[in-house]
């Protein structure tokens, strides 16, 4: 941490992300108390704006927690120990949610999807027909460890008609990055997180429950206190949060939501397109069959080590991307498209990844190739504003 470069590097991770400069300024403002008219106004505006981000008629709630806390909130507010739950597991975050559900005593069936692939809704349909007792289906909208997007709309369609089953979705790397309309897609519980597309530090999660889910909430027997959404709902209706509000983060969130947040979907899509076009030209094809716009995972050439590429890029070129986890460790690298990123960052990322490959294996990646791909990528950005 004494390395001066740590204070100014290009962060292209799938969360936390590079902060919006105005967010950095707002976070340094003097504290105000959360039980003040000034803060009440901000809270009200934020809760209204979040409904637009979720595309829901239902209230959206804030938890002072990382995204995982919001995932927990969706489970414990709707389910009881012993309930049958179908968890779609296609990577690290699917594993986490399944483990969490098991911890709370639910009877979890895991449906495994090969890393990098997206779930096939027909298979879920078959599983639900075979076992009509599932109380919930859990799925990531985007599985961040592989960069794969799941067919949330199709899954929602399936589950909508089953009155005794909820569709709970981890939208942490989808909300604000690409369209995920909660009501239209038939999502019953949806969670987002502040350190992803919202361009804030870690520390807030956002959750909402459908009308159908609200029928489950009074009957859920999982012990809950901090995340009890009934308490939060009551407090929000009085214009407050149940416990101390994360004033600084909520003030910064207010700025983000009031300043063109919806428009950034196009920017994120453009960055994803750019990455999908130019990284394969550097010899690294896409890992996910149906890649999400929020993050791109790339397959590292088999004779090279992704961990080494990641570390070299950070140390020598001041750019931070992520490697693969577990079974994908060393085999993929992951580039995030959310956060405060400009075109110069994108071009630099192409060029420096090229140079990193050249530093490690000059015959695999000659300088002329890097120069031509970098130039082509620059022209693409100018043509596709
Ligand atoms: C980042 C992320 C989370 C939340 O992780 P936290 O560290 O708890 O914020 C959950 N699910 C997905 C898909 C994520 O990308």
C-alpha cells in the first residue's frame, strides 16, 4: 500500500469499480444526521429512483451491507427451514447462494451448469415438473465468475404461473448495467449492490419483493432481525430507515441516480462490444457462450497463466483486471465494464494487455500486432460514439 501507484490506477474489475469523481467528492462532505429533513428528502428521492432502476411498482429497500447481505435478505424474508429450494449453480456466486440456503436449513437441490454456459430453461421446467414442491428458484442474472448471462426472462415466464414458487434473482452485476425489468420478467425477489454499476464503494445492497413474494413474507419462519423487511418497510413508510442510514453512501447514490444513470446502459454495452471485438484479436476468445454486458471473461492461451498476466498488467501497467477463480483459475481473465471508465482507459487496456502478452511471450504476441489492434480499436471507438 506504500506504492504510490495504488492511489491512481485503472480499475477494470467487475466490482468494486472505479468511482465517479462526483461520488468521491460527495463522500468527503461533512456528516449530517440521518434523522433530519435534509436527509429525509434524499432518502425519499433515492427510494423512488431505485424503483425505476428495478422497473417495479413495488418498494425497493436499502440494506447497509454488501451484496451478499441482500442475497440473504431475499432468502430469510420469504423461506422457512425445510423448504425445498432449487439453486442454479453456474459459478462462484451460485455456489455461495446455495451454501447460504443450506446454512439456513432449506432443502437445496443444486442444478449445475458448466462454467461459462447459461442455464437451459427447458431443464428447469422439467425439474419443476418432476418436483412441484420447490418454494424458490435461485439464479444469478449474470454469474460474475464466468461472465455468463442467464435467460432470466424465460425463467421468469416459467415460474410466474406457479403460485407456490418464487423466482429469486441475484442481479448484482446486472442492475444498472443491462436491462433487468423486475415486474416484466416475473422476478419475485431481486438484489443489487452499490459497488457494481452504481459506481459507489461497497456497502449498500438493494432489494425488492413482488406481490407474490409479499404473500410469503409473513409466513417465513427463518429467524431474521437486521434484515427483517417488514421492519424496514414500516420505517420507510415513515420516511426513515429502520437502523442508522449509510448517509454518505446514500447521498452519493442520490447523485448517481439523478444524473443520467439510465443512459449508462448504452455506455456499458459499448464497452462490452468493444472488448468482445478486440480482445479476441489478441488471441483470447470469449469464455462465456452468452456473455453479459457487465463483464467479459476471456480464455487465456493454454501455454500461458492468467494469474501471471493479471499480476504483470497491474504491476507494470497500472491496470487492474481479475483472473479466474477455482476451476477457472489461471485459465481466464475477466474485464469489468461497469464504473467510471473512459475511452482512453479502453484503448490503454487493449494496448497494455497486448504488451503484457508480449513481455511474457514475444513470439506469441509481436509488437506489430499490438500496434495494429490498438489502432483499429481506437478507430472503432471514434466511429461508434
Ligand atoms: C459482487 C457480487 C455479489 C456480492 O458480493 P459482495 O462481496 O457481498 O458485495 C453477489 N453476486 C454477484 C453475482 C456478484 O457479482
